C-alpha cells in the first residue's frame, strides 16, 4: 500500500511542471511540535443560523434551494437579521429500527434510585 502511494506521488511529481507547482498541489506541512499539536483548541462559537434536517438523499435538494435563494432572504430586512450569513446546514441521523425497539437512555432519577438501592 505504501509503495503504491509513493509510486502515485512520483507519477504526480512527473506531471508537475515545476517545484512550485508541486508545492501548490502538496504543500509542505508546517513544522509544529507534537505537544503543540495535541493542545486542544478552544471551540469557536458560531452565530450562524443552523438549518437542521434529518438526512435523506431527497433533502439534499432543500439545501441547494436555500443556498440558491439566499439573496431573497437577505433582501427582506427582518430576514436579513437572521440570515446575515448563509445558514449552516446540519443533518441528523434518522431513527432506525434499533432506535425504535431498544430504549438505551436511562433517566437520571432512575439511575440515582438504582445506585441508592445497591448501597
């Protein structure tokens, strides 16, 4: 597998017209220490409006419709306050038969009662 990757990179390098073109395709990673790379980054809070939909192949069209007609939403002064940036399209997983048959969530009160009975 690794040899195939190396061969592929050599083929790609032969197609590159110059070293600069090669570096545009495969930029050299920045030199960062392992400890710096493992430091967790603070989460960036986004104020973008989220368009949350259950994933289904037919719902992909709805995303295109919203993004293509964003100018209509931004033309309205009231809607412009909500949609000042394009909405962040988020898909949630649809329930499957396992989710319907198995109850895997235990309420906190039931869990607390169960723990107290054991002690």
